[in-house]
């Protein structure tokens, strides 16, 4: 079976305006600068998601818009309420629900869920799990063999991890 690719992206840097609920916080100036870099990096390295799962938070939706505008071609995203403030386990469930024909999926969500999911998936059996810290606009590229439904801890390989400084 062909390898599957899971792209994990933490939203770009958000602003903290007063009296704005967490879900409605917009991107900060730095976030608006960094998010397009992620799209260009994905495009340059040949990663074209078949599916995009994006948290419903404003900052993740704005991140997707800026990534998509620099990606070349892109699918319509699924704005998933379960991805907002999701745990690693919830994000794993979302990935397991992907259709078998999906080869490359992009998940745009929040920490600590994104960081923990990458760490759990890339952990080798019998070794101490190392936490992969995702700064804002951090992007991890994980590959694995098998089906989405079978995705499990330790089943993936971290092929790339980049931050805005690397993009």
C-alpha cells in the first residue's frame, strides 16, 4: 500500500485583542507574514493536500486562507469544530476518519494537540518519547504505510519539521 502523508500545521501567530473570545482571535501581523511561507514551503516541496481539516477558530481559518493562496492548487477545507482546542487523541480520530483514497491530508489546529499528536505518531517503540514542540506556523510532515483507519502511535515517520525561520 502506498505511503500516506499527514501534514500537521499549528496556526500562525495570533493577536490577543481585549474582550475577544479565544475562538475569535485573529492573526497578528507576524502571523499574516508567516502563514504564506508555509504555503510556499509546501508548494516548493511538492506537498499537495487532497484534504484539509481546519479548526473553526478564526486564526486557523485565516492561516488556511494565507497558506492556500501560496499553495498553487488546493482543496476546499473542512472547517471542523472538533479540531478547535482538540487533544492529540481527537486529532488522531479525525485523521482516522479520512477516506482511503486520501493520500495527503493537512490538519490545521492548535497546541498542545498538534505537538502531542506529532510526538505520539513519530515515537519509536521502546524509546523515550520526545516531544516535538510546534511554535506558531510550525509544520510537521509525517508519513506512514497503511490506511488512515490504522494510524496509531509509533506508526509514522517524521520526514520534515519546519518553522517560519526555515521556510
